[in-house]
């Protein structure tokens, strides 16, 4: 697997991958109105704008796009993972874990004061097992804000290891 920076021509892949996840995988956990809100929350141009403001990466294998993720610094001690999506045909291959490991290493190298990575998931039944398997712990409720509503979410936090620490 190769992780590379987002390029503008990746925007359509990001849009389609995220939309497919909501429509196919998350429909049992979310109401149709919320799915529609989530699918329409980010259009291709929004991904381009995001990539101009925060680290944004594409995971490929043999030139095929398999996943994307972005993260941002909330404050000196906290980073947030707002988006991590794996193409549905690539699930259960360890790509999500690979993304989290890459993110951990990048954050420790570039934002050494950061002590935690936060994710708020609106699909906890689907996502919490994965996040727990990569070191996140449940920390209570939060809200994800979409253009026309806010949606209840589960907040999960993962401690980050500083360079040279074990754990």
C-alpha cells in the first residue's frame, strides 16, 4: 500500500466512496434523512478545499485508490479524525488500521505536542469495534454538525505516543 497526498482529481473518488458507505453500509443504523444529509454534506469541490487546509491522504495499491482520510489539529494537545473511508470492495484487508497507524506516525512527527486523536462517529454500532481495535476508547457523547442538522455521535479518543515511548 502507498499513502500519498490528496490531489484534486481524487475528489470524485472521495465523494463516491463516502456516499456508497452511507447508502450501502450505514443504512441500518441511520434514518434515510440523515443518510441524505451525510451524502450531500461534502461535494467533490469540498474535498479539494479541505485538502488545502489540513493533511489529506489517499491510499493506493497498484494505482488503484482504496481509501482516503484527513485529520486536523484542534488545539496543541488534540487532533481530530473527521473522515476515514475505505472503498467497500476493499474492506477487511487492514486498510483502516494502516490509515490509523500512518496518521499516528504523521501526527507525532509533525505535531509533537499532540497527546490524543479524537473521532466522533454517528454510526457507533458499525464503527466502534474498529476504532476500539486500533486503540480508541469511548468517551461519551458529541454532535456532528451538518448543513441542516446536528447528529448525535459517540466520541472516541486514542492516546498518541510521543517518539521513543513504548505502548
